[in-house]
């Protein structure tokens, strides 16, 4: 399922890149990239960056591995038990990620896997449904696979370079995924990821805005605190897809006012996800730093042990040019560099230098 699951795990691209090393200064507190000589007075010592594994992420990876092994071994009964428990408990990891989302995500094929591997996965999904014909888990997993298989056929290239044969495969597999989801709608057990996969089908099939909004409304009515829906909607409303400039920002801000939703926390998830599509999400879009900051504060309170969340918050503070807050957050990070957030050591170091100047 493209784009929408792993909102903090996605790398956040920054523009606060300085052209000098050490604790230097810039012409403006907004993080502009024009470097000037460091002042003669001594500057605070920046903590030495050390690549650090987030313990919560390590636990998430272990969960994904164990679940994938059950899938590879076709232990469908165990998978059914785990998924049912996760749906009932609505369990999350200590970084806010839904465990049920990670359950489905870890079953995916890799984009670089050969066609024989995709065919093997297709066989496993068919066997799962055969053994458990009334399972919502098996159907949603199969639909998610077919959506990934469709995008695999299309490739991540510009539309005008996709061949006619690839478009046919793309359309056929999306149609098959939609049929699986439609059939699953009659099952007694419901699953929040059913709506999430359907949103990706809607994106690929080019549903009209009204149709997508109705789908989103149904999803939120079912599970109003499932923040993956908000992230998927923001992706659909990107100008590269079916929105206009300002659409995804306006929708995210409106969704933050839902009385039964996540409020500013959900908004922060959306801005974090979309920041990977811009050099600076606050300069290039209408995203609100005050609202995103409020949401990040909520995330920090709810998930205080997540170095990933702390780092993502700091990352956004740098993009917003909020130097004083960025320095406070870097002090808490204390050189612990989570590469899945910062991407490169240079990005981490340059932003830390800017914050400490």
C-alpha cells in the first residue's frame, strides 16, 4: 500500500543544509542557506552525532519479521489469531503506528523481487482465502497484494512512459482488488485497513473528488482515529494527483477539527508524511507550523519514549525555522541520530549546527 503507512518511517527531506561544517551561523533565523563566518565568540559545543537504533523501531521490525515468517510458512491460523486480536485491541507501537497496519504491510513483495516471487505470493493469498473463506484478514491482505501488484506493473515512472501493456495490467489488477474488497464488504467482521486499501484503489482508478470524499467519510465513521486515512487523503489531494495547490493542507486542517478524531495529532501526521514531497513543506505549501507543532507536542506526550517521534518533531522545527525549539529538541536528542528520519549524517549535522549557532 503505497505512501500511506509508515508515516514517521518515511525519510523527511530538509532544506536547512549549510555549506560549512562546525557550529556556524546564518544570515536569518529562518534557516536560509547563506552561510557567513562564525562569530569570534565561542559557541555551544554540538553533541557528536552517533547513528542510533530506535528501540521502538527495533520492536516493530521484530514484529514484522515474526509475522512474515508465519505468512511464508502458510500458518494462516496463527495469522488469523494475531489480526483478530489487533483489530479488537487497536494496539499501537510506542511510535503511534498501528500494529494492524504493520501486520498487513510486512506481507508485501519487494519492488525488486522477480515475477516468480509475485506469483508465489499470489498462490499464498489464494490458499489463505481457500482455507479461510469467511476471513476479512485474508481478503484485505489479498486486495493489498493486488494493489501492490498493479503498481508494480505500472512502475514508478511518469504516466507518459508507461506502455499500453503495463496500463492494462495496472487496470486489471486494480479492478480485481476492488472486487475482492467488494466481496469482503458482506463479511460480518470489518477491518479498518479495508478502507485504507480501497483509498489506494481509488487513487489508481482516478475516482472523482466526491466519490473519494464519500469513501473517506465512511472510513472516518468506522474508525475516526485511524490516522492513515488522513495521510491517504492528503496524497490523493496532492497537485500531482487530483488536487490543487492548498487542497491537502485545507483538508487536513478541516479534519483536525473533527470532535471524535485525533485533532492536531492527526494534522501532524499528515504534515510529516507530506514533508517528504517538498524541500521545505512550510515554505512551499500552506501547511501550518503552529498546528503541526501542537500535534507534535501531543505525540511527544503520548509516546515519550520514541526517539523517532522526537527526531521527526525536531526535523519539522528546522524546516519551520524555529531555531530555539530546534535547539531544545536537539539537546534532548543528544547526538542520537535516527537515520530513517534524517537520511544522512550531513543533514543531521548541518541542522544541528544551525540550531546551536
